C-alpha cells in the first residue's frame, strides 16, 4: 500500500519516507527503532514521554487576515502572529530534516465524501503513524494512488522543543494551528492525542463555516435507521450508554451533522483505559488487540499483561484502535438525521431529574452550558459537589463562539423534528454523601424509552426552577424517582440546593450572553 510521496514542497529533503505502512510494518519499526513492546493481547504498547496528556495552555491559533473575525478568541483560542507560526514551522521542518527516515500517513477526516478532508501527517515515530492510521479514515490503495495534495498538513516534531524566544510561545511546548496555511505544527510534546484533537479543531472551524454542525459526541443508530447523539463530559456515561448491543455504533467521539445526515469524523476510537475491565467495558477491552495502540500503560515484564489499575505513569492511560474492532460498528460511519439528542450530565447535587424533555431553546442553553459535577472528595479540600461547565460539551476544541454551534443544533432539530433530552446519571434523593447514584439499569431504561418513543406523549410536570418538562412515568423506572424534589427528605434543602445550582448556571452563562439570542437567554433557569 505504501507509495512514493514527495515532501520537497514542504522544505523536507529526507530521502527515506515510509508512507502509509501496514500496521505490521509499523509494529516492527516501533519496536526495533523506538523500544515499543507488544502486550499479551497483541497491542503495541508505547510511551509518550514527558507529556502524557494534551497541553491546552500551549495551543495557539494564527490571527489571520481572513479568519480573525471568525474565531472566538480567549483562553481556548489564543492568538499567534503569522511570523511566529512561520518560525515554529521552520523549527519543526529543521528537526524533521535531521532524521534518517520519516513516516507519512495520508488519510481522511469525515466519512461523508461531500465534506471529507484530506489530511497528511508527517512524523518521526512509527507509533504516531499507527495511531493516526487508526484515527483517520484509511484510504484504499486506489484512493492513496490518487490522493494528491492534502487539504491539511500536520508536522509532528514533538521530540524537539519549541523556541520560547519566539513571540507568543511561553514554554518548550507549542501546539500551533494556521487555518490560512492549512498547517498544524507540534513541538515539545509526543502525546498522540494532540494530533487527533488538532484534526477535530480544524473540522470545528471548517464545517460550521459551510453550515455543517461539528460535535463532540457519540452516535448510534437503531434498526429503523433512527440516529441518536450522546453529548456528555467525562464520567457521565456517554461511552457506556452509546455502546448499545441493540444499536449500531456510528462513532464514539467526534461527528458532524450535514444536510445529508450524521457522519463520524474519525476512522477509529480513542478510549481511556484506567481501571478498564472486561466486565465494565467489554467492547473496549476486546478491541485491544493487534493493530491497537496502548499509551503509557504498565505491563508485567514477564507476561506482558497490562495492569489497567496502575496509574504510576499517568491517570490518562489510553488506547486507539480502528472502529472495525467494535463488533456492532456501522461502516461507512454515516447515518440519517438525528431523531434524538441526549445531553448527559452527572449531577452530584441531586437536583436535576433522571430525564427531562427540552425545547429547542432549552437544548441550546444546556448545550452551551455543558454541565456536569465532580463529587466531593476527588480533590483536597472539596467537601461538596463542584459544578463543571464545558461549552458544547467540548470547549477546549471550539473555534467559533459556542452560540454558533448551538444555533446550528437548533436549526437542524427544527428542520428534522428532532427531540432533545437531558438525562441525569448522577444523584437522586439528595446530593453526593446523602443521596444515591442513579442505577445504570434505570438510565438504560430511560434511553430505551426515548428510542422506542414511549416518552413522547407521557404526562409531564414543569420543573419549577429549570422550566423543562419532566415525564412522570417511564417504563422500567420507578415513578417515585422521576420528580427529584419528591425524593428528598427535606424539601427546604432541595429548594436551596436547586437555587444554588441555578445560580451557578446563570453565572457560567454570563461568559456567553453577548453572543447568545434572547430566546437562548430566556431558556435558562429562573432564579
């Protein structure tokens, strides 16, 4: 499958270029050249060096003439002058030219051919090439022969440091993106996830520009072709609930919604493995086999069995694998228009209902809010739940103002008659420490009832603070837990806690009020 490729147009003069090597070939080179190992199930075990997670504080976007007015500048999108980007790129190319051989991986982002992006990765590590072989959509031999020039190029020189004397560079790590040059430069970090999220950031800019909604969510499809989208931050159950054996998985993390329907951006999955077990996550556990990459895990030196509970290198242990490794994955990873949008939250305050139906305006408000809560005891000094908000359930990867994504969501909901639901997988009967965590069986019952339309016409009550409609009955779920104020022994304590959470929502939304319509603002909780 590997074919000759020319890199001189990028200023790269290295003669030995390995393009789109087969996984077995990349295994051999990763082991013999970089000390990678094979684990007991056949996956390639690697280390990413000093950086074992993303470096969001080191991410910069070029303030270009044609793109500056589009970008939501701030803590997420920090400006970089084009001259600085040029110097960073030159440093990356200089390092690449010092290598004896390079790896090139050409692939696609986006399963819909109408909105597909050709991506080229130029890197020094075989495991980085294998990682992107898994995460991008893999071209056929015919497609590779006709690939031509890419739409976007990633220069991964992560093994060498960035020059902190360059204006706008504040450390030896630099994650720099130029939409106008259509280039992405990595220095000072070998964490493979930077490449994956870099591609997602690119799609988060390009797709909304043409009216396509890009989303940080999972997606699955029922036997009748009905598509559901699952949004949720870490710990809300997004991966578990979208991995439904009765439904086909379109994708686990990044999607777009166009006039043609929903499509996965990626060709694979990237999952956390800390405390992974066959009982809790059987599909992920069984996908870790030949072709998969394991990052920063700890193995028994004799048996090569992974200790998924060992976090001595990092809590952020990871695996990547092609989506075909999931038994019920749908390939090509495309579906129709979404019938149900499910916003997942783990409310440790015990205030939000197990399920509530949202109007399009409320869906926009809660989509922009991206709420969940950490439980007490997870950090020193934390004695009560801590609210966490991440705009559009993926603030770190947004490029436009969150309202742009929310308006696209509402427009597509209205055009295609989609329903939106807020599902709380957190606490009931009181906050963390007093109440109890929602049983997974009840949450699955709720998701099943959404998919079967059994919640579409049941009697509802209006939440007195948040204003959404709460179903008063749901198959396989006790009626007494559906209205949260009825599960608390102390009604006054419930009212006070609900008011406190509503205030947190309102304060958080002040960050987005300037770019939001009056309809969105009015859809928030009443304090």
